[in-house]
């Protein structure tokens, strides 16, 4: 797959999204979807992620972020286009 076949999105999720296994659930969902990138907690209580891969798979992850795992309470989601950088794997930090 070339970078022309890939898209990237940055997503920031606000609400009760830390301490509810959001990052680990996100990693599992991303791996199942074939999406690469990363996810991390931010100091303001949000969760920030970068998804890179086939357009349909990336959009699937963006959609998942609007709900998150079972115990999350998602209040808002910010999605922005990002530059494809050839990410490999999916990291949690």
C-alpha cells in the first residue's frame, strides 16, 4: 500500500475517557481494523489519537471514538485531517 492509498486523522476525545480502558480498547480496535498510529492520554483529561491507513478503516476508527469503550462517557470529539507519515504498528503511550 502506498501513501496515496492511505489517509490520516487526528482525533481528540473529551469527557470521561481516562481510567476506563479507552487507550487499550482503542489499540485493540485499531489492530482489528488494520489501522496504524498511536493513542495517548493528555493532561487535560482528553484522549488524543492518530489513525493512519485505508480510508474506510480510518473512518471506522473515527466513528468508534465517538462512543469508545463501554464505561466511557464521550462529550465531544475533534477530528482533523493529518499528513500521512507511513506509521507502522499502533502504539499506546
